[in-house]
C-alpha cells in the first residue's frame, strides 16, 4: 500500500497528543474562550445623533419654471436658503425618536417625525409640499377668480400644481402574533392647469388655452389587523379614499355673462375596500391569496349645468367590484420550481341610467380573468432557464367588441459561466383575439377601438456584461418589439419599439470611479385613416417615427487633500426627434425635436470630525421645437420652451 506524504503528516499529527506529556491530554484541556463569538447587548446613552445643516445659494430658471422640476429651488430668480436635519435617539429600553427635515425653505420640502417603542406602539407623521411646473408663458383670453372665467385680452398665465400632503401612521408591534396598524394621508392639490379650446374670443376659430383651476382634496386611510405565525399569516384590512372637488363646473363666457358656457370638472367620489389576505409556507411550497370587495361611489351635481336637459338634480355613480387572486410556488426539486398565478375580477355598474332626458346610459359592467404559469429550471451551475404562459380574458358588456383574449408565451435564459462574462435573453409572443365587433353606424364600418383590436406582438430582450479587468466592467442591453394588427381597418396597423443601452463602469485604486452610458431608442407606428366625406372613404396612412438619444458620463474622486475632499461631476445629453409622413397628400410634416444638456457638480469638504461643507452646482440647457405650436404663438403663447437654468448652493452640515 502506497501512502502519500500528506496522509502521513495528518496521521502523525493526530497521534502526537497520545504520545506527549499529560498537559496535552484531552481531559486536561481548558475551556475555550468564546467571549469574542457572542453578540453583546447594544447600548445607547439616549443622546441625539445625526446631522443638521444650513444652506444658501442662488437660482435662475432662465425664464422657464420647468427648470424648477429638477432643482429644489423656489420659482423665479434670486437668493435661496434651506434647513436640513436627520436626527434620531435610542434608549436602552427600546424607546426611540426620529426627526427628518429636507429642504425647508424651498417650495419643495419634507418634514417627518417618528416616535415609539420597538416592542410596542409606533407613531409617525410627515408633511410635504411638492410643486410641478409647466410653461409659464402660455396665453389665454380667459381670466378670473375661482371657477368663473371671463373673456378679454390675451394674457400670459402660469401653469403649476402643488401637492400638500399630510401623512400619519400608527403601528403596534408587541411580542404577540397580533399586529394592528392604521395609516392616513390627507392631500390637497392647488394650482392652475389648462385645457385646449378651438375658438379664442376676439381672435377667431384658432387654437387656444383656457385656465383650469385646481382646488381639490383627497383623504386616503387604511386600518388593519395581522396575525403572524411561524409558517402562516392572515391580514384583514379596510381602505378608503375620499375625493372632494371645490368646483363642480368651470364657467366661461364674455364679461357680460360668464355663465354662457360650462365645462364639467371632476365630481366628488369615494372608494371603500375590504380585503382578506394571507400566506402559508410548508416544506418547499408557499401559497399567497387574497379576496377583496370594493365599492366606488360618485355624487355629481347636475344643477350646475342649466342648459342641460336633466332628469335629476344629481348623478349617482355606484360601482361594486369583487376580486380574488392567488399565487402558488412549488420548488419541485433542487433544480426546478413551479409558479402559478390566478386572478378574477368582476365589476358591477349600478349607477344612474336616466340622469339626462332622452338618454339612457350604458351599464359599464366588466369581467376580467387572468391565469399564469411558469417553470424555472437550473440545468447547471451556469445555466438557468424559465418558460411560462399567461392568459387573460376581458369581457366588456358595453364595448363595440365585447370580448378580448390575450395569450402570451415566453422563454428566458441566464448563463453565468465561471468566467468574466454573463448573458441573458427573453423571447415572448403575445396574441390578442377580439370578438366580432359591431358597427356603430352605417357609415363607419371600418372604425374600431385600439385597445379592442386583434393584435400579434413579439418581443426579444437581451443583456450581457463583461469584466474587462478588476477595475473595468462593460454592460450592454438590447430589445426589439413588433406589433402587427392583422385587420388594418381604420386605426393602428403596426408598431415597433427597439433600442440598446451601452455602459462602462471604472473603479481605480486611487478612490476614483467613473461611468459612461449611451442609449438609443426608436419608436415606429403606422395609422390607417379614411375620409368619410369621400364616396370611397379616401383611405390613406400616416407613419410616425420617434428617435431618442441619451448620453451620460460621470466621474468622482474621494479623499483628496489629506482625505478631506470628495468631488463628483455628472453630465448628460439627450436629443429627440419626431417625424410624421402621410400618403394622403404626399406632404411631409416638419420634424419635432427637443434637446438638453445637464451638468451637476457636487463636493464634500470635511472641516473636522463633525463639520462638513457641501457644494451643489447645476446647469441645464433645454430647447424644443414643435411645428404645431410655431404658427400659433400669437394666440397660444410661446409653448415651445428654450432656457438656460443655473443653480448653486452651499451647505454647512454638523454631525452629532
């Protein structure tokens, strides 16, 4: 028998204690010191920890409020300031407090607080304001207060909406299986939007804008009780949403009688839902299921429209919905798993049918069913594949086509060899079958609705990454999707969406990191049209092509100047072009385009262990050109935007 040197060494090492002195005997061995292996109790002195900061700077939106959607500044031009804080304290008995302040002093800010016990009652609350801006140089011939607009001279108006949100939550987490909770969010939205009008008073039959006031409130609330065990959980919840609009209608007309015209606004409505859900886990299987009942009601006052032939003073909307869904997962073997999902929804419309004289409203009942199954199998340590099938049945009692069925099959794979690269791909095919559609009149026999049409769709996606070295990584992703409508009646006939992403990430030893990316996306579609004024319907088609290019690069360096300075620079550029061609008259429309540059420079300089100076500088150049608005500047304003925006801010931060 031939023994290797390794085997001889191991045998000698094991035999040595028996031949050695008694100090090496097992019965004389001392207890091992395992103190370093045990977790010690965490302790807190109850002091506040975190950061507090004050900042000041300058902002100039270049005459366009759109720039303020990117920066946390106030509208207009001038000096700005803010206060930030992120503090918390913990006691040894589990009691804690948290306070967070973001950008207080700006139009967009957040105040948040939480207090409670980790094994008991927790209470949190927050208040935030979030504005969103559109163009501030649009023109309107209507102006006024509240929801009454009178016509006059064309004047510029600002389009912006601010969300004021109050969020409160309560949760109880004791050492028992029961977990009660409750949440409430109150939101108020204020501002001015616009809607299109085909006639401008004092100008004529030309396109224009009308100011639409936004003054409404929404209350979202939920309360529930969960019961948790080791392998299963049950949750019962109630949710509600209540919407109230200050204005039922928008009145607009000449200064002598602003009530000549009425425009209906969103009516008051409520939503209530009861949900019972749960999950159960055993061995290699798990089941999640849920059953929900919801009721949506609407109360729209019809007295606000004196010119309408109303049968009732109010329209009562009432819709009940039942929904049941389930998700089952079974790990059949160590390499294979099965997933099955099912969903059923029934919508019962019980709203008023005879609110208007001479008109009987259609009931908007709807039934939806979904079923999906997927199998995942690991062929080896490197290769994993998945295959699945999804089915959807949609029945609309009120539509021209009453029924649609969607069938989707897909196959995906992920290959991760023991190498410096990996790749994945997914191929899916979907077909939608619509039932025979009915003619809505004797003259538009070819008219059909987009979302009810027959459709075949194929989609292919792939991605890969390659580690060139320990410090350089390349990534790539590409996709292609094609939609075909077998019956090219009036409406969509085909469409494509394809593109790719390329990226590189670099990590250098001197605390330097960088990245760059390039994205290209193209969207194509073709529409079939017909002129009903011509005897042969004068068929023609329109093709739309949109191309978007995005480029970005970033570089950061840490621990400069004796490890005190961190600095980062980001730059991005995008260019989009839209082209429309039609075969009707052979006319080629001008291109639409937009492009923009964004540059952001950030730096952190640590004065000492507790103090840091932060710098944030941003610049954006944006321009767009839409030929539809170029000829309507006199009556609509300069809808196309072009601006240079600047933002600079310095913050002093103190860490406790």
